[in-house]
C-alpha cells in the first residue's frame, strides 16, 4: 500500500524544484526581462506539474475509496452469510 504522506512529499518535491529553478535563474547571466520571462515560464511549468500530481492523487484517492467500499460490502455480505449459517445451525440443533 502507498505511503500516506506520498502526496505531501510530491508537493514538497515540486515546490523544491520551483524554488531551485527560480534561484538558478536569478543567478543566471541574463537581462532582467529575460530572467523574469524565464521565472514566469518555470513557475507555470511547476504549477502545471503540481496540478497534474494533485489530479493523480485525487484519482488514486478515488480508487482507494472504491476498493475500501468494495471490501466493506464484501465483509458485510460475508458477515450476513455467517449469521444465516449460525441461525440455521442453531435452529437445527433446537428442533
């Protein structure tokens, strides 16, 4: 099963990439205008990457919810079958 903190780790990783890219651009030998354009471009790319990873986490969350729901339904069904077997056995022993 996936680590519960994997989503937070991905977000922090992407934030680190964005910060690192910004710092690298600030020290790059470009004019102010070129640097600002590059920062805007890198920021947009990072924002898109974070949004994509957020969508992936949402999809995984939905899948996990559905699997959990199916497991709960299966467990309830098995419990009901077991209850019927116990009731049937008890009534056979009485009668």
